[in-house]
């Protein structure tokens, strides 16, 4: 028997680095707006976004991978272990 494939969801994120605190602001068009206090240098802001998303979604940071826009404000992340509908439901519960 073939094992079930691991579900993967894609998440578009608009990142605002250098903010006063780390937080998920909410939806901005088709992307999730996220503010992080880390500077956009040497991947520090990207790492902060991964940690923040993992905490908000209740998953391990290793389940989140940056797949596009590493040096851009608009980024695309893949989230392993969650179907798109599960991802949307968890994001809807984020205060």
C-alpha cells in the first residue's frame, strides 16, 4: 500500500519588517499581513515570520517553508501537514 501523501497548503504573506512587535495583522487582499520586529537582513525577518506563523497555527516551524519572495515584502510559504481548508480555519481563529 502507498502511504497517504502529506497535505500541503500554500500561504501568501505580506511582511512588514522592523515593526514594534511581532503580530499577525489580518488579511490584506489575498495575502496575510504580518509584522515582525526583526530587520530584513540575512533572513532574520523571514525566520521571525516562520516562528510567528508556526506559533499561531500550532505547528512546528519545520513544517513551514519559504518557497517564493525571499527578498521581497510579498512571500509565499508552504505549510506541510495542513490542507488549505484547515489552514484557513486555523487562521480564522487567530486573534
